[in-house]
């Protein structure tokens, strides 16, 4: 039997009311969970809604809420396919789910223009707040949004041109710990392979590398430093160049997980994986399954995501305390590659 509804259009409350034989106000009360509706009417409305495939317009419903909240938040990270970003994403989802909040997410690819447009898209959808791993430098355009009630918490990097909460890793201290570990195992020439110097975390990790060398009375040698590596393949090529040079380093320190994987490929290509020591910043899947296992300075991305989500939801709920910077410590995980002794001199 035909319901009389054109299936090319989304069914409306009016369609549900007609099929259930009730008024549109009754349908509205059922959809919004008003407890005073008679059970028999609730059953009729729900049956009609299921029959028609009706779904409530949550955006319109939320816009009518007295507090103006939409019960959605935005999450913008560097790349949701990166293990670090994925762990942050999962933590945010877990916290949001406990509070009945829906998460809209996107990847920035370290592109400030992409970031700007994704931020505008989230704000246009009236998210209650945004968690942002920033790709840009200037966030003055978010001041008006903050004043209008949109909460913003930064992840992984400190905000620029904006007063806001942030949750960051102890990047400089963590990198220094990793390099000190190599020095403690006898390495006097430690090369550095790092991400783009335009990224604050990359600059902090290089500073930690330099700190550890300075503390050991070792100089930063420009010929053993490679910045601005943007992919695993670029890292692989840079590592190959170092490893096959006339004066190769005794050890490698890599500034993030994808660079570590690229350097590891170079070590295997040259047969030096058990000769040249390696410590990487940030853990990655199967690092413990390699031979030798890969020693890493591990971040705690799930903890970062959890703290950031809790901070954001507190702001959304009305917390007006001064902005906080929460710093999450790293952990050195020795697995073998960072404990290799320096190569024997010929």
C-alpha cells in the first residue's frame, strides 16, 4: 500500500503525522523525547517514522535549543592516517561519546589554506568547539569566533596570535633524552633527520638534539643535519646520502615516525641496520617487531587527545578559568637499535 510520500524527497514531520493520524505537534514531542506523550501515540509515531524512513533534522533541532549548543565538536589534525593523529582522534572520540557529543574531523596536510577553509566549514556548521593541531601561524581570525562562544583548544603545538588552551608534548626534553641515550652508548657523531622547520614541534626537537650534544661537549655538525624532510621517501634518500658518505655518522636521531621509517629503509638497503644506531621520536606500529627493535622516544597521543577533549568540553560547559598549557611527558623505550655500540674503526 502506498504511503503517498514521494521517496525522492526526505520525509518530514508532516508526512509522519499524516501517516500516524496525529498532529504535527505530537510528532515533534515524540521526536524530542517529551515524556508526557501517551505510550500508544508514541508507538504510532515511531511506527510511521520507521515506515517512512524519517530521520529528524538534528541541525534544526539543535539551533532551537535554548543554550544554542549543537552537541558537535570539530577535530583538525595533520593527517588522520598517521598513527599519532589516529590515536589522538580515537581518544577525542572516546571522550566525546561519553558526553553524547559527535565529532567532525579532517586532515590538514600541514596546509594553512586547507586549515582555514576546514575551520570555516566547521564554524559554519556551528560546532560547539574545535580541537586544532595547527598548520598555520596567525589565528587572529578566531578571536571573533571565541567571543561568539566557540571554544578552541590547540593540540600538539602552541597557539599563535590567540589566547587559548593547548595540550603539547615535551618535545625538546624528549628529543634531548633520545640523543643523550645515544651519547651514553658511546656515539660521538649523531646525525639528525627532521621534519619541516616551519613546524614548531620540529624546531623544538632539533633544539633538544642540539641541547644533548652541547651537554656532551659535542658540536652540531651541519653535514650530519637534514631538515625539511616531507615524506618517508625523502627521509630514505637523506639517510642513504649520510650512510654512504665518506664520513658517515655513527648513529641517527629521527624527528618523527615517518622519517624514522624512511631512515630504517635506508639502513636495510645498505645492510647497516645492526651497525648504525637509531633512535626515533614517536613510536610506530611494529617498531618492536624489527630486528633489532627500534628504540623510540614515545609520545602519548591518546593521553594528549583525552586531555584536549576534556579541556574543550569543560570550556563548552562554561569553564571560564584562564587558559592552560598542559605538557605531556614522553617515554624512552629501548628496544635494541638505540643500544648498538659505535661501529668498530677500521
